[in-house]
């Protein structure tokens, strides 16, 4: 099937379900990361633009790479939302 653009709110719910929390907004970009002192804390935040209705495919791929999650695993998880 392949990864497709998904609604912003669905992607945010998925991020929160895997343990990420909102950190800050800089310009029009929201940044998410694991809580402080979490063993999986990222050196680079997951960044999304909430002004869009959907997360573009390139942004999904970039954020999955940052998280170390495969596209196949993401597809399985996102079906629940």
C-alpha cells in the first residue's frame, strides 16, 4: 500500500501514543520529543507544521528516520488511529 499523507491530528495522536510530548513551537513548526531523562530521548526533535491539513509524505519519511521507525511498522501502527 505505501505510506500516504495523513491528517495532522492523526499524526500527532500517533506521536503521543508512542510516548512523544509537545516541546515547543518555533515559527509555524511544532516540536515533539520524548520527556526529559527518557531513555529514548532524541537528539533531533520531530517537527511538524500544524498549519497544513495533512503531513506531507517527505515530512513523514524524515520524521520516521529521526525516530528510527520503518515505514512498514508505521503503517501497522497508524491503522489504529
